C-alpha cells in the first residue's frame, strides 16, 4: 500500500474554511460582551443599544470627513 501512495503522489489537500474569530468585545466601548446582554445589529455585536447608536454616529462622521 505504501508503494501505491508514493506513486500517486501526496494526498490531496482538503479545502479548509477560513477561521472566523468570535467577537468578544463591544465595538463602541470595548467592554466584554456577555451572552445574556448583547445587542446584535448589522452583523456585529454591541453591549447595548446606546453603544450601537454611538458607533453609527462615529461611522457617519468618518464618512463625512472622507468627502
């Protein structure tokens, strides 16, 4: 069997999925997010609705500065 494997060449590489890191901190205030208290908007987690609104305002300001 070992001879057959060497004739065929190396085993084909399996396609691996990219590793997605789990978000553990709020994007606005950088506090650790607890499972019971989390706010999910636009594919991201925040610790509260207030932090989400702050992050929206910061994004709008950055966007207006670029123009």
